[in-house]
């Protein structure tokens, strides 16, 4: 085998490793956010669809390298988010509604995944968190409602799923909890833009910065939870399943 072939093989293996894929995700995120700040639409549109697939690939690789399977709903949640990212770039009402639907399906994956792993086990804490987020939802939707026009019902329905992700993510640790809160913040910034409220300086930058960080925290947080549960109670606890189901992929 030649030196060139060996070098290519080693480089390819590194790029496919969890650390290599995480580096790719970080670099693509930085390029995307930089293109927003510089007002360059071409690199913005080119980099956005690559963000969540890279994070999904990193998550699967990280779990594999740790000797586990990634949660089976994690990659679908991230890939459905990719669908939403692409559709929102089209900037027309049918595509926007389809993109919202794709993100809604992603939130169903997240909520299901978190609940399966015991996010609501501490019922008192879950009720407190749910009450806080429900209050925020009522206030926010109530303020936005008059300015949303034909998007009133879709935004209200979608925001319920988004809030459910925030509530359930808080039950698995600070990392997923922060991710859920940032996802809510990111989409709140989108909603205020839809309502034509006064925008923040660098509004689009903050939408994407909070979104990218939110998705990373949700993905890395659920993997950290899996590892923690496995260390504390064996593989059967990681997926929140009875021991007789432990051989099934999480």
C-alpha cells in the first residue's frame, strides 16, 4: 500500500470518527453564522442543510465508539429538522407550513425519546417545570396572537409541541434542559419576526446561534444520559426499558 493511499485511509477514518464529524459540524456552524453576519446568502443556503446531518452522524458515531447504539429517535429528530431547515429557506407560505410540520415531527421524536428515558419520573419536578413553561406559552401566544394573521393556529399548535420538548428535556439533566430552553428561544425569535415585531440587532444570527446550540445540547445531552444510566444501572436502564428488552436497540 502506498503512502498516499495510507494517508487517505487514515484521513478518511478520522473524518468519519465522532471527533472528526463534530469538527465538521462546528466548522459548518461557524461558516453558516459567519455568512449571516457578512450578509452572504449563498454560503448561508449552502451550509444550513448540512448542519443537522453532520450532528446526526456525529451522534451515531459517538455512541458506536462508546459501544452503544444511539437512541433510535435521535437521528430522525435531527433529519426531520433538516427537512424543516431546507423548507424554510424557500420563503413561501406552503413551504413554511411544511417546514413547521417537519419540525413538529422532530419534536414528537424528541418528546417520545425523553419520556421513554424517564423524563417525567420525578412528577413533582415535572409539574413545576410544566407549569412554568405553560405560563410562558400562554403569555407569549397571547401577545403574538393578534399579529400572526393566518398563522395563528399553526403557530399555536406547533409551539405546544415545542414547549413539550422544553418540558421533557428538563427531566434528563441540565444539558438537555438547556437545549430545550434554547430551542424555545430560537423559535420564539422566529415567531416575533412572523408577527413583524421590532427585531433585535442581528436577529437572524441569534435565531440560528441558539438553534444550533440547542440541537447540539439535546443530542449530546441524551448521549450523556445514556452513558450515565449505563454506568449506574446497566444497559437496560439507558433506554428506560425492562431488562427483557435490553437487547433491542435504544
